[in-house]
C-alpha cells in the first residue's frame, strides 16, 4: 500500500501544477510566460496561486446559479487531481488522505514561494481579499475531497483489508 500512496502523492503534486492549465486551454500559461522570463520564483508562485482561484463563498453569496460558472477551471482541476490520486491510492480513506496531503503541500508551496518572491501575502488574508482567499482555499479543499473520495471508492477496497 505504501508504494501506491507515494506514487499517488507524486503524481498528484505534478498534476496540480498543470491541471488548471488543462481546463483553461493553457491561457494562464501564456500569461505566465512573460512573468517566467523576469522571475522564475514569482512565476511559480502565481502558477500555484491559480489553483486556488475559484471562490466558492462568493459564488454562493452572489447567487450565480449558473452551472458553467460553478464548474470553474480551478474546481475542475482539483476534482481531477483528487480523482487521479484517489484512484491510484486505492480505497476512499487512502484516496482522501493522499488528496488532502497534495492539497496541503500545494498550499505550503504557494505560501513559501509567495514569501520568497516578495509578494504581499498578508494582503490575501485581510480586508476585501479575505473572503476570496478563504473561498479559494475552501473550494479547492472541497474539490480535492470530492475527487479523491470518488476516485478511491471507484478503484476498489484498500489492499490491507483483504
């Protein structure tokens, strides 16, 4: 079971770097190309920040009940990453654990790279940006949880319970 879990973590971390680009038809990567030329660290921080761009709190507060606006690229990306990590980890508990660890690793990497790049990280967590930041983090957590539980459940029971 350990090798499946480690493989799912590795693939999940790799997929979370490119998954938002898959669902936006690589539009954010075209914007990041100019940023990567000037600063690699700042470009990586923005790349990781795109993963948390779907604000689920503002979506429900504003009353936009459109299905297409609910299926935002960041939410679809986290559901995709969770599904793949959950199906590799095999079992809904292992899938949820591996998906949550990928989520936590991405948050920590985003915060660390933002601090190194010199971005104002406190601006994300105060004032008008607080609800958007917490909504983005919550939307990503719900997406990865839904994807990893469904992927782990579909892939079958865990190996240790045979």
